[in-house]
């Protein structure tokens, strides 16, 4: 979480000029829940988390899973130009870790009965926004731009002894990947200021070898509030 917090201030860089915006500008802040997906890698890894080879000395080899899990998100948009063009940023994180690989207990130290590596994906997006449809009740939002995909890994182990059962989890390593994001959402206003926005997103994540494809898809339902002239 410490590393994630380093990026959070960047989400609000596009909004630092909000006091300079004209009377025609609108600022949205939103919170969302959703899911993220990517297919599983085709190969297997050995007990050292390296790609398996013929006659691998660190077997048995095991398969890694697909990326699939719930996400929560925070974000905001600043519409500046004639209610059609603007900038925004958002972050989506898996609140729960998912099992990336279960390792053979023989690869662990003595007394360890189970050893697993879990993962957590976080997606940071910085977007240009275009709203071809913008009415008092409904807005069609198209967005896209660069970002970062952060994948963290944790080592989880459990053991038993005469003192009882014990379990532990600790940070193992992380990988940052450059990504390009595109999304489409329909913003529906339930009051003059409060809205719900279902949204579908595609992320092209460079060199995402931890999973089976560079394409990560996600769906979010955002709940937000708009300030300014609508």
C-alpha cells in the first residue's frame, strides 16, 4: 500500500487548475466497484517461479491462473472545453489478493506445510475525455490515455508444530508495466449532481508476461458527484 500511495497524488494533477476553469467547466469525483480479467499464461513455472524447461531440476512444474478478481476504484474528471472535452484520472485496485501459484512444500524450509504466491493488480489511468452526447440526464463518455499497471506478489506460508498452526504473508516483489487505456461509459444522472456510470475498459499492458495476454479488460460501475455548470 505504501507504493500505491506514492502514485495517488498523481491522480489529482489534472485538477490542480480547477480554480482557473471557466464558469462552463464541470468537475466529477467518483468511486467505483468492478472486475478485471486476463487469460492465463500457456506455460508453467517451476518451484523457483521460472519458466519450466525440459528436465527442469526444480519441479514439479505448476500452471499459473488467469487474472480474475473484484476491483475498487477512485477517480475524477475535469471538463473544460464546451462541455465536450476534458481530462481525468482514475485508479483501480484489487482489494483482495488472488492465488498466483501454489508451490510444493518441499521447496520451502523445514516445517512449512504449504507455500503459495499471491498477487494484486493495480491500474493507474490518465485520460483525455470526449463527450459526444452531454445532456442534463445522460452523458456518453469516451476516454483514453497512458498509465501504469502495477502487479505485486506476496509469499504466503503456513506451518504446524507442537506450538500449534501458524500462517504468515509478506511482500515478495512487484513489477510495473506501461499501459495504454481506452474506455466507454454512460453517465446517468439520478439527481442534478449525483450520477451512476457503467463503464467498460481495455488496457494494453506492455510485456505482461505474468499472464497470457497483454490485453486486460475491466468493467466498473462508478457512483459520483458533479460540481459546476451542467
